[in-house]
C-alpha cells in the first residue's frame, strides 16, 4: 500500500508546474549567451531586443533584496517567450532579458510599449518606495544599438 502512495506523490510532483520556466543566468553566462545570440542574429539578418531593468541600490543588509530580485525576474519571465532568456546583465544591479526578433527590428513604438508594460508591472508588484529604471534597446543586425 505504501508504494502506491509514493507513486502518486511522485506523479503529483511531476504534474506540478515548475516555479520558473526560464533559468536565471548569472552575469557571465548572460553576457555569453547575449554575444552568441547577437552573432546568430547578425548571420541571419535578424535583431534582438535587450530589455534592462536597473535596480536602485538597497541599503546594506536590506532584508528585501532577495524578494525584490525575484519579483523583478518574475515580471521579466512574464514578458518573454520560451525562446528568450533572462539573467543578470550586471550582477545585483541590472537584470536583463533578451528577446529574439525576426528580420525586421521592432519599431520604437513597440519597444516603448514593451518598456511601459514592464514598468507598469514593476510598479504594481514592488514596494512604492523602490525605484527601478527600464531601458529597451534594439540590437539590429548591421546597425548600432538603437534606443527605444
């Protein structure tokens, strides 16, 4: 009888949705994958969107640091697809997401809308006194970075 209980417990665990669909990369891994995706985009004539969330410095020993970081990455994960990735652009200072695009770079209006959506979600989920800055950069093949 006990073996059935273990079977169902394992079955239930396997059926639960994962806590996070994306791995959150550390700075070196994030920048490594960003460089790989940028070269791939250049070869294929595609573009990338680099979404950056700058985190205001927290006072030394602030207890909410882990909660704030997990909230920010939770928001980023809601704004990306399976083919995109998230991580630290700059450890504990700038969180990032890379959104792989097609052959035509997104317009400035689209980049602005992405930034506004992330900013709005952050304002709702973070403490009112906590400041973040959101930047959306288009990394287009054969062009310099364009700010949106």
